């Protein structure tokens, strides 16, 4: 009969094969301009990531377990926030963040249908969708050109007696004025949720984004700063919110046992809840209207090995951003180039560029040209969500007009800065933009 020692030996043999497998399966290839794709983003991984994934697979635990526990602890420590909860996407993280703020446990501070949440329309849909999904009203404020974030002043002007929360993303890694907005929100009992899905490692006044709001969210989709495949996280410093996040993530249950665990509190059959009989099994007591948004150990295992490389990834993103900025400055008469927020050190997600409308140049013409050279481009996500088909006719309020948001919709696009891009690729992006724009 096989012993555990035999299984351990076989496990070691399997893991020892991975470096060779990795070399054969994922060889590096030379860059051929015009033929090799230059994507906007992508996963950057090595044989340690593959080994970590295989290790978790060999456990065959399949749900959240030892790797998820470690990832949550290490990720929380990295961002410098008390509690982190791994979930199955950044969109789920946003859904969860807003869902917990509707809990009756929060008393008068709970969000209820009709309450307003201040956000922007120039962004990703699943920052705004949870607002609708909970019967709340999004209040759109405009963004500034160059930073593509809402200003502190515009947020204050949007506040009404119905404002209960502010939910903003750090656009493409560029921090919004989270410190000032958080101070205002605290003073006025308004919740602040930071969507950091595109901004892991971005700093504002020397602190990481995700440390300012009541709750912060992250995405680990392959486009992002680290990847777990699909994946995300919700972070908070508040023990009360942490309890709610865990409950809403795990079916809304009252019990805090982890998958495979029983009777963690030691009072599984001795409590009384609602109108349930005394001693009703605590594992099946539901104190919230929850979801199941958990991720698996296989995802967490990849996250753990990616986390070791995060500092290097961030440095390369910054270097790549600077490289593009320096090289594109010469086109300043035609292009509006990005600007880092005051007191910030962004961990850039992408390099946003606006084609100045007065030049008469056509954005789609340039994007088609770049795509023909296999240079990936993206728009600023939904650009003006209020004009997207899904949002037409939906209840919302606009505070102060969306002039710049429309400018973003018509003129802005972004190219990549992710660590998989070499200087040769960045040069090719620059020379291709130059040659198309200087054509006439
Ligand atoms: C700002 C922002 N929030 C949320 C998300 C959603 O993350 P996910 O794709 O992991 O659901 C994204 C996706 O890129 C995003 O850019």
C-alpha cells in the first residue's frame, strides 16, 4: 500500500519536472515588429507560478484551503490592511463591497434603495453595476482630463442629503484624491469604497491605495498587476465590515467555519437565532442575504507566487510608463498625455492618450492602423457609461455635467505598459503612432 512518504516522493518528482516543461512549453520568442502582438496587458509568469498551481492541484482540495488562507494573510500584509478576503473576480469584489454596506447590521448607516452613491461614468461597468443591483442611484461626476479621475471638489459638489456612499476607481492606476475624500466621508458618515482593481501598488502620499477607504477591492484577472486567472479580493480594516464580508461571500451564513471545518466557535449546537429552534446547527444559520463568491486554492496558489514578483512588476510598469511619456512628448501638440495625480506614485495599468480634437485627427483611424500593426489598444472601458445601451433610461443623477466624460468617449484610448513589453515593443508603439500622426 502506498504510504504518505511514497506520495510525497511522487509529488517531488512531478514538481522537479516543471522547469523543463516550462522551458519547452513557453519558450521566449524574438520580437518581429508588425508580426509579434504587442498586447495592452497579459499575464507574466514563470515556472514557479506553474509549480505553485500544480502543487495546489495535487492537494486536490479544489475549494479555498491552505493556499487561500496564506494568500489572504500575505496580501493583507502587502497592502497594509488588516483583513483580506479572496473572491472569484474583481467584479465580485465590487458586488460584495457594496452588498455588505446594505446589511441591516449597520443600522442607520446601511444603504437602502433610493440612496445615492457618488461615482463616475468614465470607467468600468462593474464599478457602477452593484449600485443598480442594490436599487441605489448612481450619481455621476465628471473626470479631469489627463488624470481621468473625479476631483475632490466635484465629489463635494455632488453630495446631497441622500448620499450614503462614494465608490470610485483609481483610473488606470492613477490615484484619485482618496486621502481628502476619505477624511470628508468620515466626517459626514459617508462610506468610501476604493476600486483598486487597476491600481495595485499605486501610492498616494506615501501610502498604498486601498488603505484610505472603508473597503477596497482588487482584481487578479490576467490583465492586472498580479494574476490568479479569475480572482479578486476585498480588504478592510474594520472588524465589523470584515465579519460582514465573510458572511456575504460565504452564502450569508452566520458561522465563520472555513470550507471543511466544523464547530470553529465551539457552540455549533447551543445557540438561538431568529425564530429557529434552540441549538439549530450554526452551520446553517443565515444572518445575511449572501452569495457564494469564493475562489479556489489553485487560484490562491498562483496568487502567492505572483505576489513574490509584485515589486518587480510595479517597477517595470513605472519604467515603461516613463519610457512612453518621454518618447511621446514630441507629439504634445497633437496628443494630450497622461498626468500622475498630485502626491502620487502610480503603479500604472495603462498609458492613456487623448487625440486633441482641434487637430482634426481621427481616433478610430489611428486605432485601426495600430491594430493592423498588431499593437493592442483599448478605450477607457465604458468611457461614458450613461450613454451605453445597458444604462440608457436607468435611474441616475448627473452632478455638474459630463463634458470631459464625453471627451474621453470621443478622444481617449490607451496602450500597454505591462511588464511583458520590451523596450523594442514600446519603441514600435511610439514610432507607429508618430508615423500615422505625422503623415500629413
Ligand atoms: C476598475 C475596474 N474595476 C473592476 C474590474 C473587474 O475586474 P474583473 O475583470 O476581475 O471582474 C475591472 C476589470 O478590469 C476594472 O478595470
